[in-house]
C-alpha cells in the first residue's frame, strides 16, 4: 500500500535538494543539476543545460568534490569549444 507521499516501504523519502544542486546519479554514473521532483522521480539535467532525465531518489546522492570538479571542468571545456554559450 502506498502512502500519500508515494513511499510504499514505510520509509520517509529523502529530502529534496536545492534547485541547481549537483547530484550524482548512481544508476547512470553521471552528475546532474537537480531540477525538481515529479511523481516520486527526481529530474536532473547535465551541467550547463541539455536534456533532463529522471531517476529514483534512492539512486541519487550529493556529488562529492571531485565529481563536482570533473563536471564543472567538462562544462568549461564544452564552452571553450563553442558547444555551449
């Protein structure tokens, strides 16, 4: 049986991160910006824009410092190549 907040296992869902927080999607092994929650799924998008994807909250954790640095460096490299404005 499901509860009002969508949790079916009796556990509270994780708290929502701040919009734009960098999160590590463990199921896809990639970092994305948190964009929001819909129907129990979290929306992430690549750093600097792009197509959003959804992931279960239990498969996401805050990006650690090295993951943040790698994602920000990749964004800077794309921008220097003219792929991002």
